[in-house]
C-alpha cells in the first residue's frame, strides 16, 4: 500500500479543522462588534442582546446557525444597532441547526424604546416564529433579494411594504398586514397563505405563486386601487380570493382549485385561466373581458348578485371545453353573453354547458351566440329573453346598412321599404326602442360605443350584429 506523506496528512487535517471551525456566540454585546466572514459560521447557542450604544454588524456572506437542539426560545435582540446587510452576491444566511423545515427559534427583536435600530436586507432567513419583531412598527418595510423559509408570519406590514426579487417558501403566512403593498418579481411556494392583505393600494407584478394553500387573499375592500399583472398562479387551493376595486390582467392561472374567487368592483382581462377546478367565480360589478377560460372543470360561475343593477359584465371571452359547465348563472338575474365564444358547433352543444333557468327555475336565463371555430364570426343567436315570439326566426328582409356605424344608422334597400322602428339590444340585455327620424335614418348618438344586436325591424324579428364606433 502506498503511504501518504506525513506532511500531506497534516495539511489535510489542518484544512478539515479550519473547514469545520465555528464561532460560538451568546449573551450580551456591550461594545461595537463585527461578526466577520472569516469567522463564519457563527453558532448561536443562546439568546443575544445588543445593548444601547453598541452596534453589531454582520458581514455579507456570514452564516448564523441557531442552536435549537435544546430550546426554541433563542432570539437576537437589539437595544442598540444591528446591521444585517448582505449583498446580492453574498446574502447573510440565518437558519436553525435542527429540524430545518419547521419553526425552531423566536427571531430578531428590535426594542425601539431603548434606542433599538435594526437594518436588514439581502438575507436568507429560516425557521423563525417572527423573523423581525419590532416593538414599534416601521412605516416602511423594504427588502430586496431576501428569502423567508419555514417561518411563522414572515413579514407583518403596519403601513407599507416594498418587496423586490424576494422568495417565500413554507411559511405559515408570508406577507400579512395593512395599507400599501408593492411587490415585484417575487416567488411564493408551499406557504399556507402567501399574502393576506387589508389593502389601501395593492400592486403585484411579475410574481409566481406555486402550491400554496392560499395565494393572494384580500381580507376587505381595497380603498384606493388594486393591480395584479403578469403573474403565475399554479397548483394553489385558491389563486386570488376577494379581489376588488382594481385590475387583474395578463396573468396565468393553472391547476388551482379555484383560480379567482369572489371578485367585485374588479376588472379581469386578458388572462389565461385553464385546468382549474373552477376558473372564476365573479360577483358584483366585475368586468370579465378578453380572457381564455378553457379546460377547467367549471369555467365561469356568477354568484351573489341581487339585481341587474349590480350584475357583472362578461364579454369577448373564449370560454370553451370546460368539463361541467362553461357558465353557471348562480343568480336569478338574466344575462346576455352574446359576445363570448363557447366553441360549440350548434346551440344544443352550447346549451348543455350553460347552466341557467332552463336547467333550474331559480336561476336567470342566458342569451348567447354560436361562433365559428375562429371565434370571430357569429352565425346563430339564441335569445331567451327580451325577444318576441318566434325566437330565432330571422326574416330575410331586403336591407343593408354600413357597419360599423357612427351616430346615424342608415338603412339601404333595393325595394321600397319604409323602416319606422327598430329594436337594439346591448350585450347586457338592455333594450333600445328607436323610431326613424326620416328616410330610414335612426339617431344613435345617445348610445355608448360598443356591440349591439338588431333584434327587430318594424316589429319583425331579425338578428344582425351592429358595431357602433
């Protein structure tokens, strides 16, 4: 057997000893102290207190190992100044030594009544019951490049929080609190609740929510505004719950139990909502427009509407191939969903996946159209309400008109035909009875821009789409 030189053995032992070296800390800090990268990792064997007038600085890249083998009551408190400032390349790492997937220590504490100051950024902090407990809440919590893992309530907001490029994994509640939220490019996974917000202004962009029990939960009305854009919600029990007074756009919601639950006073547009148990459950004054709501177990459910005055608007969506229903009208209000594409080849196929008063007399009715496979051209309209007898009987009147139209609708004909009156219906089912000014000309100047359906001429049924610009 080849012998290893004694000098090499000595060098290996020296290297192994230095690699495993740890600095043991606990107790009081009474003068300015620095925990250096050269002496890292630091094993925190008991609680540490920085006393008034003293400053503890933890250098970038330092690892703090909380020795929770005997107790979970360890904390690091500052009554002086504690600087926990890493860098993007060298974050400060704080974690327990035992059972690293659960809460194992109390966290950092800042006792402001004794002059305590706690500065923290660019850190990876794990296993704390309350990562940062401030005796007096800060007006602003602002973190960049931070990670919170397996904590209790990771961030408690008292007035305003700004988070950029932060990650939250396995926490009970990742972000909780009141007022102003600004989050960009953040990542939430395996939290019980990712965000629980009592919002004044809420802005969430470019963020991912994966496998949380609850993604974003709005506990009450957002007073000023809500904006959620360019986010991914996947494999959560609920993606977004209770969104209100704002806009959700350009998001992707996949494989959640519920994609969006209980929206009100809210715009939901240009989103991809697919493969959820329930795509969206919308309520008062929601505007659901230009979304792809496909391949869910249930597509769109309309709930908690007391009258047509507070009904949501559902238009220009693709709502197709949902297993149990495309739309469930879980109210007694009638809806015209004429501008939505249901990808059915005939009325019988489309009707099967629209749950309304034809299926349950406690529910309101749904008007709809049959579109071609491109969802651009409508070739059949089904009007279950606001239509005279002879439903879907289209009379082949010899008429023509320019479309789109402006403030005047002018009918042209190869035959002598006096058109005295017409009936228009907007996508919400509101009916407009108009009489001719003269020479088959109708004044549309008081009508808002949008899509209308010409349902009768001279009290004779006719179904034509008109776009007013």
